[in-house]
C-alpha cells in the first residue's frame, strides 16, 4: 500500500427533498440537510461520506456546525498531512481536541474508511473483520399519522418482506398514538416484530400511562420513552411495565452505556453510527453491548445511499450486530419507496444506491464503500445560501 498523506478536505452542504414528510412530535421533516465530505490524498485518491440528516434536537448538530468543526479544527489540526490509514490515531485526536460533535467526527471517520478501502482495494466490511452475512434484515419506520393510514403502510411493508415495524408518535393526541399502535398490531398480526419510538418526548407519568395502555399489543420494545438524561427514570419505568425498554438518545458514549448497564435501565440499545462517532467508536460500542448481553438495533439519521453505506458494511461484518435488526433505510425514506429498484437514477447523492430488496439491505462491493458520487446532484442540490468550505495543505 502506498505511503500517502491527506492534502485536501472539502465540505459540501447538500439539501435533499423527501418524497413524503416524516412526522414526529414538534417536527415535520420535508428535506434532508447534510454535509458531503471529501478527503483527498497526494496521489489523487478521494474518500467521501455523507453526514446524513442534521438535527437541532437529536444531537444538536447542524450543517454549519459540522462544516465549521471539520474545516476550522479537525482538518487543519488533525487531518492535513496525516496518513489516512491511521484512523484510530485520528479518532483519538478528534476526541482529545473536540468535545461532543460526534456527527462531525463520524463524517470524518466514514470518509477515512472509504479512503482506506480504496487504497487497499477492499470493501470497508473487510476492514471491519470480513463478511459475516450476505445482507442485513431491515425494519420499516412508519411516520406518525392516522391509525388507518399507518396500518395500511405497515401492511405494505410486511408484504415487501420487512421484519420489523417501528411507529413514530406525535401526529395527534396521546389517544391517537395508542389507537395507532392497536391498529398496526391488528394489521400485521401477533407474530410481527412491532416497536414504537418516543424519541425521549414523554415524561415518566405519560410514558407509564401510555405503555400500560399498549402493553396488551405485545410490542417487542419501546425506544427511548424518556429524555436522554433521565437514565434513573428509565430504570424505574422498566421495572413497572412488561414491554422491553431500549435506549437510543441515552446511549451515546461508552460511559453512557456503562451507566445504563449499571442501573439496569434498558433491555437493549439502539446504535446510530453518527451518534457513536463513527465506525471505530461503534465497534467499541458494540463490544460493550455484547459484554453486557444487551441486544442492539441500528437506526439511521435519514440519508442518501452514501449515508447508509457505513451501516450496511458494519452490519454485514459485526457478529453481534447481525443478531439484531437494522433500520438504516434512509434512501428508501427519502425516495418514498420500499425497494431500491424503484428509485429513479440520478436522484440521490450516490449514483449506485446500495440494494434494498425483500426487506434486506446489501452493501455495495468494490473498494471502500463501493459508492460512485453523483457530482451533478451535489451541484444542483447545494444548500441555498451556503458555501462549500475547503482546506488544503
């Protein structure tokens, strides 16, 4: 392998419209504002990544903050002049010099893995331990809505082959959310894997009331019913209800996982690679989950075929991850379809979106993530009023 160094780092703000809005409490997502990162070496090799959707309420990071952190701190102080294959070294330096900002760190980590895979001429899953499964089983995320509409969408997803159906809350009243759960369970049947995600918007009292009302539906889990900081409340709630409680927003850094484990605050965990800070840190995260015996599901930030790719490669390679289900279906959510064959060519950041078929997701083959970047899309969908930032040696 060549001895190369990083000579250029470029951040491109991109806005991708959604075919169908995603509805959650106080939130109606109609487009995805993300950052596409390019890292170039002195031999001309380019690694790239997509941050996925940015959110003020989920992790508190936006296009502006991600671009500023990468161009003003990470690129000049860590990346430029560095060998891109030294990913562990870069991750350690990012954690030393940058507090929080895990989505920015993850975007860098992803691009470095893509670059290293290209330099070594292997898919990223080979860098992560090699292939464990051919494809990862996927769950379908149902946007909040009228009970009959959500149930109809769940029926369609089941017919396609999805293994899990996750409901979002917040379309109407609490009674509407409860009615939605019952309607979906009646539609998909008692054998279907059914979950609901509160995204931390319930208080302890509201969560206890709602979960007791839906316990009879036999949900397989409730995701993040309480605010991310209320781990003690999660432990109390878990002791009072039958439905398993999983942590998402509460489970970011390893010390968060340790507190959840020590307090017995969750029956399982949700991993988003951007939340954990990238592939290197996600592998540590999965090791700790495995040590504690906590099952793991994988979500996404909603993003392009490029955003989805790190999850696709990790969930193909990591044995503990393959025990759970993945919900990394960002490209399908953007394009309003349940299989990638229905996505019109040239309408995504990735020219060759990874294959989604029959409720399964397959990583692209080829060096790195195996993604070809849609340069024309980046130009036509550059976020209005925002400029590309670039830093070079």
